[in-house]
């Protein structure tokens, strides 16, 4: 889903690929490390994140709305 806002913002393809790759490597490293250390207790992670998933979703939506408003105002000024 990140490619849609990247396209709207006209981010250079090379930069997009580099940043997306780095972000994916970091995120996957965190997930793999958590899985390794939690082992068979992985269900604890699910329980913890289940409680906060709606809060994280709401915060993400607020950031997206803020970004869209900022982008729209910037575009109107042109």
C-alpha cells in the first residue's frame, strides 16, 4: 500500500526501492527476532498485539488523514 502515496508524492523510483527494501529488512528482522526469542510462546505476542491493534490502526489513520490534508493544502497553494 505504500506505493500509492509514493506515486502521489512522485518519489523517485530508485529512492522508493531503496527505502522500501531497507524498511522491509528492518521490519522482517524484528519479526524474525521476536519469533526466535518467543519460540513456542508466540501466542503471547498475538494476545498483546490484539489488545492494541485498534489503537494502532486509529493512530495510523490519523497520520494518513493529516498527510492527505497537508498534501491537499500544499497542492492548492500552487
